[in-house]
């Protein structure tokens, strides 16, 4: 990561985002406004209220914006990454560069420079695409196939913000141009058949080809309404290929139409919302204490290995004592200490944080997490009850915070104690704010299966199973849904247990 010794760091908060940015005040304000406008455009297209009800601070997507694409690549562990997103309930986070410049901008070949400008996948483009997924899983209760999940994200992820609140839908995702125009199309009889597993190239193409199908079915007047009928049929349990043939008719004919459509032109739609109000952006400069630990904190937020945790803890060591009156520093250092299993230091920092603010939501969450980790590491079930007290207080302070609700529930589950009704209610109550997190869906579905609520468990699992297209990683979830459909609840519980066992092995 780039040096932050002389950096200027700002925090911008809107109705749905909290951006921490290494940039000027004006720059982060513009960036935050564009993100919120993007959310508002999605809401407008779906007929949802703008900006909508208060979702609570924990449910806003946090965006860390710093350095250049090389810095983000190093953080992601993969070169050439323009940004990435981690969907964690109550802690959804994205990392993007503040400086998107690259060496190609200095090329002497003007055509090369122009092509780069038109086709490069920008950090904003990555963030828009991933936020569509986030938005889709939160606002739509329907299950979708993989090609439509990605096609929808490409269709709306390329949304262009215009002046005075207007926006344009339907732009071609130029970064998918080579895939779309140089590779052959996927046979619709394979794409629409969810019993067939797509090969590597087909799965890769499903992003660009999915965009073209979604674009065509939305913009072609003769076929408008068919896509909604097809998706409704899938969610009613109709076989995917059967539904496709019934709704779309001759699939060879549709394939031919798509082949012609591929040559363009691709229509777009300009939308001008009525009574547009520019997003409100609250700004503050990070304190010197926060700036001193922000680089280490970003690593903590991404997630660390055991070795990285030790390094991060060393980087922040003593900062909590140096800035004893800075709540944010106490929280950031406590998180780093806990990751490194320096529990005494973490607890000291959190007690200092709670002395500064007894109603600090994050302090209670981190304290609960501290004792959950200790209970597991020290094999001391009694510590789960101590963790439970912190999660219960956090849930009292903010019932919308998924971290509090899930932590409270898990304090019983991990302790192998009977789970009381209030803990189950708490787990279920944050579905609206956590449905984008696959892990949360699995925990909720497991609880529902244990209560013999197979139909509800199926509805929670369906988006994960339907989007798999028989890919290896999601096969067991698809199997789960099949077992529930067949009324084999005991078998479904066994499959669920094996999924969590596999996850435990990966985590260890």
C-alpha cells in the first residue's frame, strides 16, 4: 500500500455508503455523490422510495479508496484488479483506487490510448457492478439463473449518470467487447438448461452473453414481458428449459435474433426522475490518530491471515495508548489486536472505548467477537455467555445491525446450548439487511431446517442454488434444494452439515 505519512484522508457519508478516501475534500464529495446517485437510480428503476428508510450505519457499504490500481491489486492478491467487494452482513466493504492512472495513458499510439479510455474497466465500473449484486439480493426475493444475475449487473452496472439527476440505461459494457464480439454465442438450449454444467469458456461468456440477452429482452418491444414470465416460471418450480421453450418459443429463432442483435446498434434509455434532489453528503477529515492507523485498519477490514494479523498488530501497537481519547483509534487497534489473538490488549482498548462512549455500537460488537474468539481458542464455553452480553447490548442499541443479531444467535449455537426464541427471532429479523451475504443465508437456512421449516429454508437457499448452473462450488446447495423439494428434510440437514464441515476445514 502507498505511504500515508502525508496523505489527506476524508470520510464521506451518504444514505447508503461510508467512503474513507485518500484524496481531497472535493474529490471524495463528488465520488460519494455519484455512488448515492447510482443507488437512487436503481431505486427509481425498481419503483422504490428514494432515498428509502434509514438502514442504520452498519448496513451502509463501506468503501476504502486509496492509492492506485497497483495498491488495490496488492491488497487483493492479484495484479490488475481495479477494485473488489466483500459481501459481509453488517460489514459489507469495497476497496477501490483513488488514482486510476495507468501507463497506457502515455502511449504514443493515439488509437491505443483512445481504445484504453473506452474499454478499460474502471474502479467505479467495478463498484457499480458489485453494488448491483448487493442491491439485487437485498431488494429482490426471487431466485435467478447465473446468466441473468451477471447480465442484470452488467446492464445496470454500465448505467451512465447525466446532468441534473438524469441517467442512461443500456450502454454496452465495453470491457466485455472482446468476449461479446469475438467469441461465439452460447447455445441457448445449454444456457437455459440448468441441469447441464457449463464448461469454462461458456461460464466465462455468460457475463457478456447474459448482458446481451437481458438487453435484448428488455429493449425489444415484441419480446418485452417475456423475461419476467420466464423468471416467474422458474421460481414457481418449472423446469428451466421447458419454461424457456414455452415463454420464448423457438429457441433457434431467438438464437438467430441474438446473432443479428450482436452487430448493433444497441438502444439506450434516458431517464429523468421527477422531483430530483441531489444526495446529501456529510464530510469530515480523519483525525491524526485515525490517519496514523488507517493503512493497518484497511488490511484488517480486508481480512488477514495469521501471519498478516501479527504484522498488522505490530504496526498499530501502542497507538491506543498514544491516542487514549480517540474512540476510532481504540476500535481500530482492538480489531487488530483481536485478529492477532492479543486478547488482553484488545480488551483494554475496548474498555477504553466504552469509557469514552458506553453506547458505541462497534465497541460492543468487537467485545462480543473478542470473547467468541477466546471461547473457541481456549475451549471455554463459559466465555460464550460473556460474549452474549455484549451482542445483546449491541442488538438493544441497534436492532438493524446484523452483526449484533447474528452474534447473539451464534453465542448459543457455538456453546451448544438450546437456542431461545428471542435469538432465533433476532437472526430472522435482519434478513432484509443481510440477504446479500451467502454465509448468513446458510446459517438462517440451517436454523429453519432444524425447525422443520423446509419451505422457508428453500426460499432462503434458492438464489444460491439457482445461480450455480451446476458449477462445482454450488452443487451441494443445489442438492439441498432438491432434497427439500423431495421432502427429504433429514437428508437436507445432513447435506447442510457437510457444507459447514467443509467450510470449517477451509477456515482451519
